[in-house]
């Protein structure tokens, strides 16, 4: 680089849409964009430790398609997606020497669209937490607060987007793993229905999981960038792409968050998002959000029906980190002992954990079939609740970004996300506001360690971002979710 180029100012919050326009018009070349990415990565990495497997001199590979719909856009990829020549460790030391022989399907499609895949971002060990930490690559920090994490399991990618290293990132979502880190980091995310992008070729950590599956999606700083990415990759997959959606006519909302009450800033974010929609001429209607809590417990019951046998097999021969080990221990507890342990927990003031013990754990095939039948009944009830609505606005999480080391305790903070996963609904997250000074100490004292951890999360959270979730009703599309998110984004 010349001294003049090195001295030129870096543009703030560069968008994928703007990069594509510049490259296709010949105003910029991919090599120049790549140099800018490398400078940003070098500046941010010591602070956040997010892009743990950067590609080297071969980063441009074959010349990208300068006419492609993602021409010249730097994209990070969640570590669970194979990228030729890199490693899919999942934060497990025994996998550290395994080299990816070929690109995952979604990585291949990104390259074909002209995107520059810059490397892999960090994940929680076995992708089993909402905290991005593992013994292979270490811990990823929140870009705004090193005492907190960016969430998970797509936390490394969320941190990269929030820090301005890349404008677009690929992740996946089985239990809030795109929307929760987007909320924590103050960026946007989209989780399409399973028919749009599928699983994207990610490593399957849960091969025996039935009824619900992880879905590939994107993180970005703007809704427009999400729209661009999902639209062009849906088309590349062989569908006709996403239909455009106009302003939603009617949007339902709730501001409850299930077993853990929402922080004041969470509830205010929903109110502000609803007010922005109303100001844009959208009819807004309050709905009963209790069904979302029921859906969360049912989703967790289905996820834990194998007693975490798949994750144990994945970790065979390796000692899990303490937080993952704690969750594995709870997941594997026999149904025979759960009522007794739950009673003991309740006597010790651990009411939230007691409910979790009774709702989850190993199931027989017949019991799993009953859970899947219950999901179908819940889907019908939810369709009746949201009838006439084009979308639903609700919280992503009960709290802002988690402190390091609290994710195992605060699993249920992400309960608002699980309805969309359970019912295979399109859903996204969009930033709305930040925690204000008077919103950090509003929770009453409780003997319950889960609720105490939530109160500790609120403390010193002033200035942290807060987002909301947008969910499509049954039969709704990603286009409607993105259109609703755009109204909320532009109203800020």
C-alpha cells in the first residue's frame, strides 16, 4: 500500500449494498476492499478475538464475479460451516487437526455470488452455549464491553459485524443462535424458514435430532444487507428468490420473556419498535405472549430428548469446559430422578431450575412422538392467536449482553427466540435502543440464582444495545419480516 492510501480515512459502517454498487460500477476493486478488511481485522482482533481462522494470501482465490449480487463483499463464516483448507473444530481439541476438504453449500454459493469469504469466526464449544468460548480458540469478547460476550452460538460473527470488520456474516440458529447475538451486539439478523437456505451444509452436531433443525442465516449491520444476502442466495439455491413485501398492515406484539422477566430496557425497546410501526401507519395490536413461553419449554424438551447423547459423543475423549459440562449433566439426568431433584431445587430457592428439570431430559421414542404431536397442536393455537397479523414484534432476550461465565445459568434468557425455531417460522432481530441509566437496577432481590444472575446482567449495562425480534406468522415470509424490520430500523 502507498502512504497516501494508508492515511486515507476508513469509512464508518460500510454496507454490503454500497460495496456491491461500487464494485459493479468499477469504482473499487476487491483487492482494495480486502486491504481495508485486513486493517480492520488487525485493529479489532486483539480486543475481540472473533475471526479465529482468517484466510491468508489465497483469500481472493479465483477472481470473484465482479457482476455478482455480492461482488466484493467480505463475509465471515461461522466455524461450523466447512471452508476448504480451514478446520471445523467446534471448539473441541480432538478436532483441531481435521482439515475441511470442501466448502459447505452456503460457502460455495457465497463465492459464486462474488462474495469474498475472509475466514471462520469463533463459536462456543460444541455450539452448546450462548457464550462464545472454547479451549481451542479461546474467548470472544463483546466489542463494547470486554467483561461481556457477544452471545452465541454465532457470537464470533456477530462481534465481527458489530466491530465493523465485515459487513455480512453467515451463521445458523437452532435456539436463538443468530438473533440472540444480534441483539447483544446491536446488529440485525435473519433466520429464514428451512425451505429457503436449509442448513447450509453446516456440520451436524445433532444427527439424531427430530422435528426441529438448525437453519442457516445472516448477520449484518443493516436490514438492507440482510435483504440482499437472503434474496440472492435464495435465488442461487434454485428458487425464484424472495418476493418483495410492502409495508405490513397489521403487527401484533407482546413484551413478556417467559421464565425470566424482561429488563426495563427490553420492555421499552418493544414499546419503541411498536411506536415506530404505528407512526408509519401500521395497525398494532397487543397479543398474549404466554404461548411463547409454552413453546420455549416444548422446544427445549425436544432438544433434550436424547439426554444430550449426540453432544456427549461429539466430545468423546475430551473434557468439556465447565459451563458445557454443567448443562450436559442436567440434560442427562434420568426422568426417574428429576422430580426429586426438582423438589430439592425448589426448596433451595431455585425455582427456575426446578421448572427446567421437570420440562426437559431424556425421552423414550413414544414420549418424543408425544412432544412432536404437542408441537402441531401448539402451531394451530399460535396461528389462531396471530390471525390477521402480518408479523409479530417481541423481545429477543430477557436481558442485554451476558457477562462472561453466566450463559449456562441464563439459558432461559433466550426463551423468546424458541417459538420461531419450534414452528419453523421466519424470524429476525433488529436493533432499537440502548440501556439507559435508570434501567440497570430494577429487579427485586431473589434467592433464585437464575434471577440473581439476570439482575447482575442488568447492573453496569448502561449503553449496551437492545434489539427486538420480528416473527412471521404461519405462512408468512422472510420478505415480510425484513419489511417490518426495515420500518423499525428507519424509525430510529
